[in-house]
C-alpha cells in the first residue's frame, strides 16, 4: 500500500493478480440481490399503569443487585423475562429467589406479576395474528414460560399451532415442520427454532421476544429470508414501550437501519464494536445507570459506537469495490 495511505494500493493490477490466484469470492450480499424484498415493522405496545409500575420496580431492584457486583447474569435474565411476559417475569423471580435472596420485595413483586393479566405485548400479538389467520406465520419466543403461556392462550382462542423447541428430538422437530407446512398456520419457535430446516414456505416472521444481541435477530430472519424464498418477506417486531427491548429496537432501526441490511452485514458491523464488550452487555450497563440523564448518555454512546462501526463497514465495502469490483466473484 502507499505509505501513509493504508487503503490505497501502490500497484493495483499486481494486487488483483495475487488475489485471483488465492481466492474466489462468494458474498452473501451478491446472493441476496436475487431475494425478494423484505418489509419490517415495529409494533410498540403501550402498557397500562400497573404493568409500567411493575417493570419500573423490577428495574430498581435489579439495579440494587447489580450494584453489589453479584448476579449479573441473573439481572439480565430478570429484565429480559420482564420484557417478555408476566408469566416469564414471575418464573424468573422465583428462580432468582431460590438462590437464597432474602428480600421480601422480590417475593411481593413476583406475586404482583402472578396476579396480573395479559401484558400489552401479548394483546398486540393476538391482534396481529387475527389478520390473515390462514397465512403461515412464525412467532419467535425466547422464554419458555412465555411460550407455554402463549400456546395455551392461543389454543383457547381457537388458533391451531405447533411448537418447535430445542429440547425436542429430531423426529419431533421434523413432524412439527411438516405439520406447519401442511396443516397449521402458526409455528411457535424457541430461540433454536427452525435451525437447519427449510422454512421458506413461510414468509412472515414475528419477533415476540426481542434479543438484546442483534445477531440473534438476524439469525431468526435468516430462517425464511434466504435462497429459495420466492415471496416478499414480512418481519414484525413486538416490544412494550419503555422497556429495554423497545430501546434496542429503536437504536438498531434508526442508527444502522438493521432491517434493511442484507443477511451477513450486521455481523460485519458489530465485529469491531464487540471486540471490547458485547452488545448485550453494553445495553445492560446503560439501562442500569442511576438516573434518566445518565441512562440517556450511556445509550447515546452506544448509538455513536454503532454509527462509527457502520461508517467503517461502508468504507471497507467501498474499498473492496474500488480494488476488485466483481473480478473475484465466482462464475
């Protein structure tokens, strides 16, 4: 490269000749150009006063636990469960209490979650599923307690469905996919749902639970937005307003336009960012700040880091195109 200019080759033709003898490039971006268009929508469910109060109280308790330097993973799980459903939140608090946490406030909060009705996000899901009920839809639910609760409620509403979970055997998974393709319009998936299976006969995906890791969201979308998909793909993201998941979606959508990216690009953008700390840890640290102002500042810093990573990725793509164009692509 030219001294002082690390992105400008001194002999471009020689570099091209060397690269031709060393590799053939097969990029996901090139393959994805032949995929149908993707549409993504974020549906923010507005919680009532009781649901908002429960989430705020859990955040306050979680902040106290995190400040002690212990139970960090438990705190992350508690907050993620609260963003999923009251059933998941109550179960997560129960498991946390089993660790010997001697604090009556946690037990009282668990009882409030147990006594609550459906969360705002659950109601929004039922409304969404009522549209075009015959159209096949995948619903990703990370928390098992939420998945079981939703399955029971959907069946009570007369919505036929099949479950796909990581704990199922291979034949059970195959039977679930066959039933989804041939008999029922709805598949409830755990995080590992659909792994390695052909699901392109479905073109609608609903993220009921939003992972704090953008790569997990992309992997879900990749179950149907892949080679073999012939129809336009629809992705619906559900989040309860005022939660961590709501903030994560806003950042990913507004700052890096995640849902407009080709599958594979999110990993390239996050690569440098996560060399120091993974994205979910950054999000947790920001949410646990003491004041609203400190929290806003911490999330603004994450946004700036993402923007810088996106700009660097775009610079690398531009350099790649300038150096090689399509000369190294497979025939």
